[in-house]
């Protein structure tokens, strides 16, 4: 295990292998680790995605890390935006530093050329009704060696190299990403945060199949992301509704 400070104010801990970087970070949160503690694993064997799905990582083929945030009181009303925070930070990096055209697939993925290259999972620890810690986990596919078997992919998967000819290492990408996480977090409690999310929202204005855990896919037209991070969508009956827990199917 290696650790050290980072110029963006994060304290990085590098471990060779773990079941889940989120679990590592949650344990550190329980022990009193400060805001900005970051755990990166060279290999992750049981990382969690949405709906209990797993996210595996491979050395040099993917970037897998989790970062601990201690929410500030001004952020309490906006906790549901933290998942989009990770997406926005990566989208900024890919656009500003690599000339790519990323799209944010609500609620927690980043797409390049229509394929999923990154996913975000946020977990929160509570003390009574106060959020004492929030752990943001991210996985990014750097090249095609990181892709899951096609049969296991709920949505078509891709990589930075495969979709946009971006050649980078896990640590180099992380060094681009950390300052953007800090800057995007400063924007998080403002109207500008959701405005920027909506400028790069995937499938905006398009009809897509939307699936929840309890129903078959519904065809909806994506309108926008609301202030609380939910999705405004138009149904086939022409009515608008908010979706809080759903997933755009492949």
C-alpha cells in the first residue's frame, strides 16, 4: 500500500487489489478519515455498480477509485447531485484535455460514441439525519481489455482508446480528473451545475427505453435533468413525469 498527497487537495492511497474501493473508503470513513481521502486499486474484484451489478478492473486497462467527501451544510440539499458530479468531472476532462465529445447518460454513466466508458456509484453514511460521509466510486475503461464479456453488458461498453483513440494511464487520467472533481464540487450547489449537466445529457429530446426494477421498459422522450438530479421525461401519453430510479436500456 502506498499513499501520498495530491496537488488538488486529495490524499491518495494506492492498493494492489481489493474487492471494492468503495468498501475500503467506507471503512476509512468510519475510522475518521478526512475529506479528500482517495483509494485507488490496481485490481478490483467485486466493485459494485447499479442494481447489484459488479464492476471489475484490470491493471493499466482501467481506472478504479473511490473518494471520500465530508458533505458541508450548504451541500446537504444537493446530495443527490454527487453521482452526476463524478460524471461531469470526467466529461470535462475528456472534452477539455482530449478533444472528445462525451455524453452523460442519466443517472450515472459517461458515454463516448454511444458506448459506456465509465460508471459512478455513490454511497452515504448517516449520523442520525446528518450525512457524515459520502463515498463516490468511479470506474473508467481505458482500453478494450477492461470490457466485460458482451453477454454480461447491460448497456454496450466501450473504452477511451476504443471509442476516441485516447491513450492514457490510470494515474495520468486521475491527475486530470482530481482538479475537475474539486472545481465541479464548487459548482454543485448552484444552478450552473444542472445547466452544465443538461448541455451534455445523452439522448436529450430523443425517445429511449427506460427501465426500472419493477416494470418492463417504457418508451419516453428525455427532456432534462431536474434540480434534484431526477429525470424529466415525456411518456407516450404526452404527460411529463419525473423519474428518480430508472435506467436507459441498451
